[in-house]
C-alpha cells in the first residue's frame, strides 16, 4: 500500500478541502471507498480505515470536512455536507486513477455525510456502509421535543477542541468538561462557555432553531425525506444503546418502503463503544466485495441480524420488525403494579417535578459516554419517580421490536416532560434499564387528562423466568435532556414546578406497548 497526502479538492465557492488517498500497489484503478470526516484523516483514524480497505484491494479517499485538519473554510456542522460531498464526487470522477465505481463508509457524522449525497451521487455509487448514524440528527438533538443537552453540548465541545493543541485528547476531555458545565447553576444558553471556554455557534443554533422540523435551518441538514431514493445497496450497523438507533431504524424502514433491500445489524453496543468497530469494518468489507468486486461469498443469508440481550445470542431474521410480531399491552395497575389485564378503578398516582432540582438520569443513550444498562435502584427510590413492576415471570418473555407507551396524565402546568423507561428486574433486585423515551408535552396536546404517546428506543431482549418487567415514569432525565422550566421556554429564568397525576383506569388505561411474537 501507498498513501498520497493532502490532495487538494476544490469546492465551488473557492474553498479547498484536503484528502489522503490510500491505494494498493499494482492494482489498476480499483474501486474507491470514500470517507468524509470532521475528525481528521491521520493517525489511528486514517490507519484503521485506510489500511483496512486498501489491503483488501480498494482505494480509499479520506477527506477532512470543511474547516478542520487543513481543509479550508469554517465548519458549519451538517450544513455544507451536501454541496461539499457532491463536489468531492465530481472531483473524484476526474482523477486518472478513478475506475468508475465507488462506495461510501463511516460511522456517526461520517455516516451522515453519506446520506447527504447518496440520492444524488449517480450510478457510480455502488454501495454504502453506515454505522451508528442517521440521515438527520434533528430528532436526536430534540428527542420527543426535549433538548438533548448532554449529547449536543459534548459534541460541540469536542469539535471545538479537536483542531487545538491537544485535539487528540478531546474525545476524553469533552465529556468531562460537559458534565462539569451541566452541573453548574449557569443558564442553559451559557453552558457552552463553561464547557468549551467560548461561545459555540452550532450549540446556539440548536437552541435557537430547536424542535420545529419546518424551520428553514433544517432544510440543508435533514435528508430523511429522500432516503427512499437511494438506489445503492446499504448496510447499516447500530447498537441497542446508541443515541441514533431510533432514526437509523427509520432509515431502514424508508428503504424497505421504497422496495430496497438494505441490511441491518443491531448489536449490544453504545455510540463510542470500541467493540462495534471491528464488526463494522468486517461487515463493510463483505458488503463492498459483493457489490463492487462481484464476490458475494461474505454475505449472510438473511438481511437482519440482531443480538438478543438477556439470551446473549445473535439471530438472523428476514426483516425488521421481525415478521409475525404483534403488540402486547402491559397496563399500569393500582398499587404500582404492571400486568396484561386491563386495569380497574383506582386513584391516580402522583409525583412532583421541580426544575430547580430536575430528576436525574442513570445511564441511557448519550453520545460520548458509556451507555450500557445500569442499576436503577438509586433513581427509583426518589419521590419524583413512579415505578410499576410486574409479578415474577413464570416463563422467559422475549420482546424484539419497537416499543411505545400510552400514558394518561393531568398536570398543574401544561408544559411538562414525560420520561418512560423500561427495565429488567433481576432476582437479586437489580433494575437494569433497557430502553427509554421522552415526550415534551405542551398546550397543543390538549388540557385536562391528556393521552401522551412516547416512543422508546427499540429493543431485542429476553426477560428470563424469575425476572420482572418494570416501567419508570418521571418528569426529567437530567442532564441527558435539558430541564423543563414549566413555562414553554427553553431559556426561561422563571421556574414552575409541575404536579403530575398518572391515571390507570378502564377509562384511562395507561400502558407500555411491547412487541410480542406468538409462542
């Protein structure tokens, strides 16, 4: 293998981006794997991607996105990847060493750069391998309408520090700086200064343009509407605890709805989990060899592969959701129970959420931290968390597929967040979180007793015999999501506590809806 460094790639606005090209010696114009990254192209990063594919006979072009690691211009996160990516493809096709076929590869932001151009890249694009990523990040920044504070602040802090003197350490320092910032008493709009030492434009853009998908800000940054137009075969790798999993699954479903045949793998991983790196590279190599070199020997028979937690085994399926899967409601019961029988009459359960002391979070999907399941007992002991538990299971119970909740609530203020968390309670008492979701409720959801629907992360899990199924309800998950001030303003100074009633009667049957396959 050889490497060409700092190839200049001109953009239409006069900015020049830099790229490195790895290539196998002696091969005649082999297929190209294009990787576009804001995280640099040298060191372990370039070596892992460049060497892995070049040693298998591919050329690899690793380009630094605008504004970083020698590339010109200023980084406008998400905003320039469509135009810059297509300009890079045009440049690629003009190179003497280009042979007429390319693929795209990469996780996280590198996956987003693929979706930004895939529908428009033309027939030369033969395959894509996208890991822990999605075609739009707006819904991950505003999960259920609630601002994803920790992930948004940690990523903007990371990218601000990467090109500095100690940029290589930013992936370790950014989460610590973020956690320090969110535990201060500073206003939300100033937390970037505490975390990064200066205002961060992208963080402030997210605050200003918030959850409205129709805001013009998102026009250049949301590519989910055209996912179905991608004709190149796509392989996706995700994790049950990854911050982008719900929207990665939606990309898969969009491709299926358009008649495509994508491949989907979901493992027991979180976003920065090093364990998915080796699997992702092997998956991409097999995918690229099949679609660019005519060698399908590495492909599996079924397109969907899931690691079922609790059973601790991999399984292959023909589609997602798994064919034959239905729904089973587990109703909240009087006395903080949980069961499949429809509830009778009973008084509502209550909790008080106070924004001055927001309900904290233990674990759950975040961008730059370990998101593996954690014991929730300390959280469940709080007075601002309601806990509903099933009887001890008499047989193994598997839930594989999408999860949602329907909760009937009445609150003293029309502005509340409702956090729903699914847990597996072990015989020794450990309550391990599996999936969660949040919904920011506003006056547009009505008044009085309101039915709130919450979409949780999908799951693939076996509750073992002797365990129990548990559901938590709370008004916050700080600092994963920003505190709800109870006023409708994200940047408010006034704080209004919320007294919340949760109903579980025949008229208002609150429930978590789990996927269930016939025995």
